[in-house]
């Protein structure tokens, strides 16, 4: 399970993200829509097509153009049609079923070893 978080608020949550070029793309049904408003910005990707953007709103604060999606992707990117990715300070984190962040076992081991010294 992955969550997209900004200002300590979950914006999207899904077990079915698609990873492309280091970004997790969330299904449109996983978005908490109250935090999203369409922005006027577009950008062009040679292999994915034209991206449209969202501005995020949380507790009166705005994060312009912090999420994007491809409403009409090229055939090479059809699998991410309307899926949403994030930037501009939005953290995408892996979480366990109990909602706790997933910890990399190696990092946890290193922390234990370091605290013993």
C-alpha cells in the first residue's frame, strides 16, 4: 500500500500504483478529490504525451502544479491513463496494512546497531 502525503494529510492511497521513471502513479479512484483542483499548466513528454496538472489544497494552503496525469497518453503509456503522480514536496510512502510506515529491514538493523554503540 502506498500513500501520497502533503502537509501531513493523505491525498491518495492505493495498493495498485504503477511505477514509471521513479514516480508512483495512483489510480484516479484513490484520490481524495477535495484536495485537488485542475490547474492550467500542461507539459509534454516525448513518450507519454501531454500532461495535465492539479493544484493541491490542504488546510488553506496551496501547492500549485504538484500533481499530474495523462488524460490522453500515447499508446506506449496507455497503462497510466488518468493515473496521478506527485512532486513539489508530496511524499509517497509505503505503508503496512495497519497504517504504519513500512521500514526497510536493513535500515532498521543499522539503527539498532548504531544505538548499541
